[in-house]
C-alpha cells in the first residue's frame, strides 16, 4: 500500500482538537473507526512521508546532507547510470573510499 502525502493535507478551515480515540468515536475518511492504536500506526506511516532518504547509518535518524559543485557532473551522471545507481550513491561511495584511504588516523 502506497501512502500519498496529499491524503494528509490539513486545510485552513480544519478544526483540530485533542480527543481520546478509545472512548470517543471518530471515523476516518475510509469510514472505519479511528482508535489510538490505529492512529499510532498511521503516525508511524506518516513519518515516512519526509522527503529524501532515511538513515544511511541504520539508526533511524535522517542522514545529514552534503552538497557541492563540480564541473564533472555529466561524467558522474553517466558513470552512475552505467553502474545502475543514483549519482548521490556514486558520490557517497567516492567520498567513503577517499576518506577510508586519506582520513587522519586511518
């Protein structure tokens, strides 16, 4: 099941209030009752709506972004295409290899 971020847009006329979903009845747009448990599951799914890749370190945190300019962008894009990876993955691999071989204390 794919999650469409447009399903979670709150309009300017929306009323937001705090209710106990286990004691008060609230129907979701699909017509089913929303419980605290279901709301938690939806919130976990909604956390995946954050754009970009998730943790590259495997700890669940969003990985920091590093941007740079290069006159060799087309070459990088072509090589990434040939390798079947994204250009960002190629850049990560290149930086990792460089740091592994040249970082102080390595």
